[in-house]
C-alpha cells in the first residue's frame, strides 16, 4: 500500500444501529470514556479487567512492576492457571456446550463439549506428568491443526510446562534449531498431517530434526495417530503413541497453580538477524489480553460460532484458537485443511455448514480467493455472519471492499486487527460498534493501549504524517523477554536511539487527519509473505549454507496476492550460470531453502550476478536491489557504486 493510496481512501463505514444495539461497547463515546479511564488511572484500569476477566487462585495485590525496565511485570504476586481459566471455570454452566467443531481436510466433523475437552486435557496432562514433565519444562509441539494440538497446548498450561509450538510447515532444520534453543524435553507430533488431500510427514521430519544432532535434551517423542499409514520408523524407548500415553490415565488433573509471570509459552518469530527470536509470554497478562480482545474486538456473544483460520503454529492461532475462544467459553471451528481444497469455495461452504458468526482470516487468503472465484461466496448462505476480521498484513482497500460486500453482504463490520507475536493480542483495531471503519486502516488502539507514531527524533508526529509505530506504556500481554536472550530483547524493542523508553514495533505507520492509523510496512529486514513473518537474513543465511553459493541478498517485492514476494540475488562460487543451467540452479536453490527453513520461505525469483551492488566500503545497496526486484528503472544515485556493470546482470530474469 502506498502513501498515495492511503491518502486517497476516504470511504467511511459507520456501524449499523442494529449491530450496535447488542454490542458490548456501543458507541464512540463509550470507547472514548474507556480510553480516558485508562489515561487517568492506568493501573486501576488494567487491574479491574484482570479481576473481572480472569479467575485467580491467589488474588494479586501488585499491578504493574516497573522497577527493572524494560522487564515489566504484571499482577506479579497473583497465582492462577491458564487451563483452569479456559476449561474448569466453565464447567458449572457450559459443560455440555460445544467447545470445538473440528472439520478435517476431507470434511469429517468432530465436535467436543467443554466437559469432553476438559477430560482430554486432563488425561493428556496426566500422561505428560507420568513422563516426568514438570513446571517450567519445555515441550515442543509440532502438530497439524487438530483438537489434539489444542489439547497439547492446554495440557502444558495445566501443569505449568512451557510449550513452544513449531508451525508444521517448517523444515527439520528449523524444528531442530527451535528444539535446541528451547531445550525441549518432549516433542509432540503426529504421524502425518493432512492438507489439501496430501500427507505432511510430520513424524518423519521430527526424526530428521532429531537426527541432525544437538537434541539430547529430548527424552520422548509423543505421536498422535492422525493417519492410518505410518511413514516413519519407530525409535523404541523414545517414541510413544499419544493413545498409549493417555490410556487408563485419570480423567481429572489438579491444575498446577503458577505465578502470573511464569512463562506460558515461547514462540519463535523472525527478526532482523538470521536467528529466530524466542518470544516469551507470561501466563496472566497474556491471557488477559486474549480475553479482553475476544470481548472487545470480536464483541463476543454466547451464541457465537467463532472461526479463526490461523494455524496454531503462529501467534494468531495461539491467541485466537488455543486460548481466547476457550477462555470466554465460546464455540469455535477448527479446520485442518486449506482454503482451496477441494475448491476455492471451502471457507464459504464451512461458514454455511457451521453457521459461523465471526470469521477471522488473513488478507492473503482473501486476495487469493477473490482471484480463484470471486462469485463463489454467492453460492452459499452466509447470513449467519455478523462480524469479519483481518490479520497479519495490511489489507488493501479493494480486498477490504470485496470482503465487506461479497462475504459480509455489506452488513458485517470488519475489524482489521494490527498486532504482533510480541504483543500477544490486538493492539490497534476498530471496536466494531464504536468506531467507523475506513478500508485499509486498522483505525484506533484498544482502550488501555498507548500507541503513537514518532519521528526520527522520537517526537510524536502530527496528524497527516508518518513515522515509527511505538507503544508508550507497558501493557499486560506484552512479550516479557526473548528466551535466554534478554540483551537482544532490549536491543530489538527498546533501542537506545529512541531513548530506550518506548516499545518499538518495527512497523512504519501513518496517522490521518482523523487520527486513524494506517500501517505502511516493516522498517527492518523482515518480510511479510502471505501474512507470515520471514527475516531476509534468515533466507540469506540459508542460501549461503549451500555449498555452491558465495553470497546472497534477499529483498521483498510487492505481490498482488502474497503481499510480498521473496527475491534473492545470488553470487555463486563458480561462474554465473545461463540458460538451462541457471534454471536448474534456481530449482535447486528453491528446494534448498524449503529444506533449510520451510516451503513458505522459497524465493519466488532468483537472479544471478558476478557480484552484488556494493558501495566502496563493501556495503550491499539494498535500495537498488529493491528497485531491480520490482522491475523498475534505476533512478537512484549510483555514483558511490563500486561495480555498476553488475546491475545489468541482476536485471536479467532466469
Ligand atoms: C504485520 C501477526 C498491517 C505488521 C499477528 C506486524 C499487520 C507483523 C497487521 C507482525 C494489520 C500484522 N495491518 N500489518 N492488521 N497485522 N501486521 O508477529 O508488519 O506474525 O509487525 O503477528 O505483521 O507479524 P506477526
């Protein structure tokens, strides 16, 4: 999205009176009153919410501890259990309410009630305990989308173990790195995942990861039997079936009460350097963010059927699949498959089938479904929908309008939610009955979230200007540190250049005349490919890990479907290839990156040069590479360039 398109977008969609009538926050005035309350009594505001929305085993007396910035603590002397808050507390009233409607890749539906989910979690938690897993131990979860993935996460929470979910699309190498960094004692996986009719060999990949070495910390691999066919050998003494582990285990399990600040999970995400960051979240503050936004952003109502399409391997799947819907006692849909199988009507068919009221997905999915079948939604009855959500990347106004008109029938507000792995829950989003929306803007912050946009000097920008997005005050669901790397935590989010005061989100943003926020994109070397965060350095180090590659530089190129596409400029150790040889090398390097990181990181375009464009001091001129990647004419000053001749080479597609 460019500044020009933002400045031209002035359509305004006010919430309907009908929607507002039943809503939690009914008007702009109510929203403003909440914001003012938070301004006037910040700690009191959050303390009230923490008492109202969470069930405490031991009530807290302290609210925000700022004694050691930026390592903030919330509710630090309180005790609770996250799984208790998601399950047990609903049992008196909601035992027979459906918690999860699971639809498999081929359309089989399984439903579990809160009572059943509670039993599944307790039995599995008892299973983990029987293997010696205790509070603070790390458990890596490498699972397909399933009820069991949620059970695994909730069971860890129940016994105070720290889960680290690794997205099933990540490679053996990525899995190995995360297992080692987290020091995981247990890996939970499945003998296969099923997506679009194809089997994803998760157990085989787990074996491969462990065989790469350095994973001596892992004592057990627990395997959920998802497919009949077993593709991986069994390591006796290490591997164990999920169903064998839970057999005969008691159906209740006393929750382990943890401190509010005890880590609930670590989730690895991409940053500016090659090594992924282990974002560490707390128990109470994280859960509060999830519940609060489930109620405010999604305006949760007890008869809702909520569907967030994100995989549990990403933060969206943590907060809005594994935790928030359960914490409020909602019925949610969990989907194993992909939006285009058996055809591009799958989402719409599922909305009709399960009478989904609240649908939350990513712009990239919307854009690809527009392309594949813009009329398909009309073939289904989507009248159950009352609210639509968007997450993960900027949504372009055209996709927003289609979502609004074709999917939402012009009737459903759209909540465009800006947030990050590090923020744990929504930060900037319209509250659907209170804030009029503009296509492409995530609008205004959640009450109690002190967002601003600052310039290079650290001063807030005026309306109509752009700059760096910051959060000025610590908030409960904020990342606590990077696992085993507090220094990197400080440097990444509270850099000295900005006085170390504010949380620097890493996004640039623009504030329009009404004070609405428009996210423009990352300011660091992070790409957003189909809503997934990828570090350019991560892909570069994967490429140079190939024995044929001498040097590589990766940049993003705007892409109409994926948001950004990955373009790699590669210098080989041997001569620059041409013709079929170049084509074969492109294929080889794409597969190599898929093996090193995962298929999501495969470069869309690879260009070969005898060198990269560098300044005399040897710095790669990335701005030039971005221009070349876009196929645009170079208008930048290239007088400092050591080797202008290679620009020509890099412009030639293979
Ligand atoms: C981007 C995903 C514009 C942003 C929840 C952020 C967005 C990064 C939006 C975090 C949005 C996320 N509009 N950009 N509504 N939501 N982003 O950690 O650049 O995977 O910094 O968290 O995605 O990605 P992450």
